[in-house]
C-alpha cells in the first residue's frame, strides 16, 4: 500500500504544480517581470533564474496544448535565451548591453504574439490540461488538509472536470475534489505564491485555538480563529481550502453601494474635493482631508448589510456577537504575529455566522511597517466600517472585553507561543529576501510576487521520459546545453544565517508584545496594552497616511 500511496502523492503533487500556470500564462508573466525589472534598471538575475526553470519544463511537454506551444514559440524562445546568456557571459557587460536589449526586445515580441493567440480563459477543462488527473479514480491519497488521526480517512475519489480561473494577478484556479465520503471539497490552486509561511501561520492559529479552548473564560465564549487548509506543493505553488459562504469586505461594500447608487470611491471623492492633490499632501493635510471625508459620509455599509441579511433580530444579535468576538481574537493574534496588508479583500465575513475570516497571511513580522513607501502604522484593521456593526458599545464593549481575554491567555502561555514562532522565524525554508537590506541601508520590501520567485521550478525527476527528440527539436540542443551548463550564473548565493539581525529583532519584538513592553520599557497590564492598541489602530493620523489600496476610509 505504501509504495502506491507515495507514487500517487507524487503524481497528484506534480500535476497540480504543472497546471498552476499553463505555458502561455507562465511565459507572459515571466516576460512581464523581466521587462519591468529591465526598464526600472533593477537586477534581473531573479527573473533569469525563473526563466531557467521554464526552459527545463519547455523541453518536456506533456499535453497536446503544450506540444503546440513548443512548435509555435520554442525556437524564438531559444534564440532569445541565447542572447541573454551571451550578455551574462560577456566579460564587460557595460559594452554588451546591446545583447541584453536585443534579448528583451525578442522576449517582448514573443509576449505580444502569445497574448494575441492565447486570450484569457475563465474556464478550463481538466482533461485538456491534465489528462492524468482527469483519469485518477479512487485514490489512496487523503483529500488535502482533511487528515485527522481521530477520524476516518477521507480519500480522493476523483477530480471534478471543470476548473474556474479567477482573473487576478496570480490567476488562481478554483477546483473541486470529490472525497470518498461523498462530499465535495473546493480549493484554490495558486501559483507564483509561497504558501509555506501561510501554512505555518495556520499551525500557530491552531495552537492559539488550543490555548483558548483550555481557558474557562475564553472557552465559555467559544473564542477561536477561523482556519482553513493550506497545503504548499512547492516553493511557489500550493492549495488553499476555499472558505465557502463568505464575502470579502470589499464585495459587501461594493454590493451595498451599488444597491443605493453610491460610487465605490465616495470617501476618496470627498477627500479630493477638500484637497485635490492627495498624493502630494503633508501628513497634517491628509489628516484634515481624511476627517472631512469621514464627516460627510456614513460609512455604515457593513452595518447595513449585516442588518438587512438577518431574517430577524435574534439572528442579527447572534451574528453581531460572533462578528465582534472573532474580529477581536484575530486582531490580537494578528498583532502578535505582525500581520499586515489587511485591505478589504483580505477580510472575509461569513454570511450565516457573521464570523471574520482572514486570508493571504504572508505579510508577517511587521514587514509592512518598514516599507519605504506608505508604511503601515496600525497594529490591526479597526476602521470605522468595522466598528459601526458593534453598535452603541463600539470598541468599549464586547470587542475590548474579548481582546483583553485573548491577550491575557496569550501572555500567560508566551513560552509555548515563542517556541512555535521562533521555529518558523528561523526556518530557512521561509523566504527572507524581503528582510534583507541593501548597501545603502534601505529595506528591500518586495511584494509577495517578487519574493516568491523560485529557481527550482519542476524537478527534473518528474519530467516525462517518453518524448521523442523531434517534439522539442525546435528549441535547439545548444540552448538546452547552455541552460544545463550555466545554472551557476544565476545561483542564489544568499545563505540563511541564524544570527541574522533581522530575525533576532523580530523575535525580540514578539517577546515584547507577549510581556507588555511593546510600547515602552515599562511593563503594561493587559487592559492598558489593549487600550493603547485600540488607540493606535483608530488614530486618524495613522489611517490617513496609509496606501489608498488599503482603503483606510472603509
């Protein structure tokens, strides 16, 4: 049984990784990144490492669409890469910039042709992109994220044939797996995204839930963080359990404003009326403009949605309580973790229970606090849109009471939390490129897409062995050999060091939060610490300077 289980696990993992990005999507995204880095005068070595893995995959097409792509673009991609290699091999690269420009121009021409011939497809058929997964039946592999040693094993019965592609930056695929228990499990298959840190965050949330369940006060209130399966498949792809019956804060606001015929940018329109040049304002001017916009708009979209979607007052009261408690628990847990980037699309509200669910958990350890542009200065999201549904008690009622209990439990169990947090702060598998400093002392806080690029790509051992040389002959044997021989040109030389000062600073910061010395050397009691956090999260001067995409008006 076990050899069969291992073989099936490798097969499922390999095929899921392969279909995270199809050939046209994969090459267009990489060429976009290459052109952007080149035009901005940045180092393109990271992108070139990514291209290497793409070429290795290009040599081993497995489906009819991949064979067709190789026949149409393989030769031109080979020529472009050879020009790129000649630039890197040149002793004097300053005098060889023409080679680099030639390669970029060729790649850009290929990009234009791919975009013309392969328009965006919202729906994919599994049989066309992965015949192997389509044929899988009654497997021994457990449904991802469902394994529980205390219950019966739910295995994969089959993969549903229809796949929906979400038109966002990373083109995640929504796919469904039918389990042996008869239920259907929906997942988002994501590429160009390192989910290893998200998985560790879920493990931390599991520990926090365990601690909350053992405390009489928090257990009586059923306090817990809403969790979902996160299954990394490689360093830049993975599966995320699809949390059903939820809407993002962004969706709720847009739907509510559409119903009452209000513009989505209502508050920003008022702010621009007060001071037209918003991006060039000083902090004090932004505060004045921010306050003007809030004073002229209700900001009660979430409050109205929760009220109108409740069948009666009893259900509304229960949902409001669940909402406030779950928001408070996640706010405190997120603060300890240093979770950032809490824009409206990353916060979901469950339609039936009212509970808050946070997604996209990769920006941890207060990285967003240290951005060069638009640093976040709030410990968690607590804008007026989130406060309005709490009704008359506002943050002084259930929210503060729940936050106090949550922080009390976490501080009482700080040794357990620190053990887990230190383990993945120092984990060399977690990408630390965004914690490195440049020579001039500035922090290179890349976006998630930048920091999750991998040089590994598809392992060679997973490549198909059955293809004839004619299938990839258009690539040219010289380019294949060049890629094999020139891996050293783009090798990642950043070695992980447990003495990294960034890591030590992060561990100390987490420790300070868990002992109450995060605001000063004087230790604060839990109630004082929570009061300061709420003040910091709701301070107008902190919200007004945030990036517009964070939507501080909401």
